[in-house]
């Protein structure tokens, strides 16, 4: 049986990531209330993947996985982005 080692992450790291997620959410809410809708969409398109990455890497412990599993994750994420982009392209040309 393989020896499995867990990663002990200090609570301080989780609290810092959580506070950063709260700050990014606050920026998104403020942007949507104070600025034009086009700027709000760009803020969401930029900040939301950053927030998702923080959740994946710290709360779902992707940071401590093997490189091939991370590569597989990014491959699936890239495929999703391409498919969503093709969907938008299709809707734009109707």
C-alpha cells in the first residue's frame, strides 16, 4: 500500500485567501454599481477566473497535486473556454 502524505496548510493561508476572495468580490460589486455595464462585464471576465483559480488551488488543494493532474485540469479548462468562445461566435453571427 502506498504511503499517502497529506499537506498541512496553516489556517492563516486559508484566511488570507478568503479575505482576498472577499476583496475581489467587493471590487466586482462596486464596479457593477458605479461604472458602465461594459466595464462591469470586463471586470467580471478578468476577476472571476482569478477567484476560481484561488478556490481551485487553495481550497480544493490543486496546488499540491502532481503536475500531470494540474495539466489535465488546465486542458479541460482550456477546452471549456474554447467551446464557450465558439458558442458566443455562433450567437454573434445569427
